[in-house]
């Protein structure tokens, strides 16, 4: 079992590391970080780089594909070679997954047409324009396609998929090992819960957050 | 304002990336990943490397120090040069913080003596042996020392500290931007909540998890 987590310039680090730290603890699985070129890839803030150990062409047939989001996805949406890799990988994958605006990349490759899917709350409208059926849920499974909402939701997705593949007890063991008993100091994690002026603030900046 | 996040061989990636993705969004702050040598450092699974852009000696006086945990901390606890750096950085820091077993490093440097602090639930006893007063809370603030429980708790710590420094509304905005509205698919994230046989399983493996 091979899990490929895709990196690219200006990805969002937690989008990738959430699934890595949970789903990556699947017994017997190899997790590999992949990108168009191997070596360090800078995350969106510029302050952090993660290493891609293999190029996309070296990993043509992963069992699980994980596509994180981030401002850099807008350039990748027009990258024919990347979208081709995604379609080819998807043709033989057991699960094709995304976190945050990573679902826009799956959608741009034509993989989410007519499927229920989610994305960062600021990107749900755009997801719909690619023929997906956007929902506001945190983790959405439609067939073998599992999409998660913004950034931190990749942890919930990772545990969900781990449970589906390795069983509930293994997923619970990983949850306990990473002590995932969240206690956010505020209750502003979704547009339904956050104060309206903060939702408006982020909407006004969405061009900078998403591209 | 400078935030230094420490890396070392066999750290736990989410310990570092949780605070990076939240606290790192402090307005006007520079976040820098530091290690004894600059370049890529492998996380505990071996499947992921994060880049340290600067050496410890290049960053002698950060305003905020963040020390993640991971199996590699046991070697660092006996590394006099690292503990010296930590004590020197702490002498001028505004906040000295840790995630998971990172608190064992703060404690080994003598910084938590007589202070309330936390760690990964499997490491609380060891933390007490260094003269700290361990608590089972998820995020513990004692003066300028902020310690967080296992792995994923660094997200809660990052938002807590962000609120203390930049105000509640900024912390809420970051929470909304990273869509931190956790919905774990299981309720096994602490030893109080997880099934007893899984707690016992991890206790029996704690030697491999912690060192």
C-alpha cells in the first residue's frame, strides 16, 4: 500500500501534515511526498519547506492520493502535466483524496463531476463551477473520493479513512497517540460559528488566501 | 517579533506544524525553523523532512521559542550545546513554549522547575521527575511558559497564544482561516476517553513512541 502526498510551491503545510500524521500511520503502508521536482517545496507563508522525496513520474500508481490545498493550487490547475498525472494516478487508486482547495485540483482534472465534495468554505462556489456538488460538511466521501474542508480538517479526514481501511480500533489508537482531543480556545472555526464581521473580513481577502 | 521553531532528527511533524500554522500567523512576526545544522531534518516516521533555514547559533534571541516533541528528544536531552542554547534563548524570550515531549527538553534545561506544565500523556510521569508539576490539561500557561499536551494540541496552544498576544479577534480569524472546527470521527483522543485496552496497548509501546 502506497500513499502519495502531493506537494507544490505555496501549498498549505497543515493540509499535508494532518493526513500524514494520521493516515500515514496505516500499518504496512509507505507514505511518500511527491512533487513535479524532488527536493524542498516552500509552503504558502514562505517560512517552511517540506521535502518531496520523489517526482510525480517516479510514483505513477499510488494506492491513495492526497492532494493538499494552498494558494499555489491556482497555478497547478492550469498545469496539463500535473492534471494528467492526477488522472493517471486516479485510474488505479483505491482512494483519491484532498484537503482544502486541493479539491479544486481534483475537480480541474475532471474527477469530481457529479460527485458530492467539499473544500475550504471560501472555495465551495468555485468547486461547484467544475461540476461537483459542494457540501458544507467537514469530510465528504463519495465512492472512492474523500474530500475535506479547510486546512485542519485533514486530521479528521485522515482518521476517517484510517478507520475505513484499518478498522475503528486502529484509528482510535492513532487518535490517542497523537492526543487528538481538540479543545479550541475559541468557537470560530466555521463561517456558521464565527462572528459575521470576521467572516466578511476573510471573504474580502479571499483572493489573497486562495490564489 | 521572531518566532523560532526548533527541529531535530526524529521530531514529530504535527508538533511543529500546528503552532506554525496558527501562531505563525501573528501579524508582523517572522517565523524561522532552526536546528543544530540547517537543511532538511527527518521526522520520526522517516517519510517526511522539514527544512531548518537557520542554525541555532544564528538565532540566539527569539521572542518566542517553540520546542516540538518526538522520539528524537531523548538524544537532545543529553546534548549540552542544545540545552545551553535553550537556556540562553529563554533568558530573553517573551514566551517559551513546547508541544508534546518538547516539555521534557524545557525541563531538562531546568526551565520548568516548580512550574505547572504538561506533555504527551505517556510522558507526564517523566516530566515530574524533572521537578515540574505535571497536569493533564491540554494547554498549560505558567508565567511565560506555555506547554501543550500530545502532538495535535499544538494547534490549540498556537491559537491560545495568538489570542494572548494579538487579541481574541485575530485568533478567531486565524481559526476561521484554517477552518479549525474539529469533528473527530472517534472520541478516543485522551486516556480518559479511549477504551482501556488501547490505553494499555500504547503504554506497553511507550518506550518506542517516546525514545
